[in-house]
C-alpha cells in the first residue's frame, strides 16, 4: 500500500558568498555595507539601516550578533 502523504522535494541551500564579510549584504541593492545599524520599538518590526547606501529593511527578528576576529 502506498503512503498517502506526499514528501516535499529537497532543495539545495544557497551557496555562501565567495568573499564572506562580517556584515550581511544590503537586501535592496546587494552592496557590502560598511556598517549596519538597527533599532526596534516594542511591538514593531526591527529596522535595519545599511551604510553608506542608506537603504532600510524591516525584519521581524533582531539580527544575530557575532564577534569575529580582526582580519590578519
């Protein structure tokens, strides 16, 4: 007897950028930012601001902050 439930197809994960940086790329223009600032008011989405392009992006969760070693 066949299983009536369908199995979702697996899709490959997106490839990592060739030159990964400590900051995420701007989702609007795709440029590598020099700085990303963020703020959140209670009950509202987080607003990310990418410098120097000054694009704004609203996210539902705050960014995950990590500490990385300085470049050698």
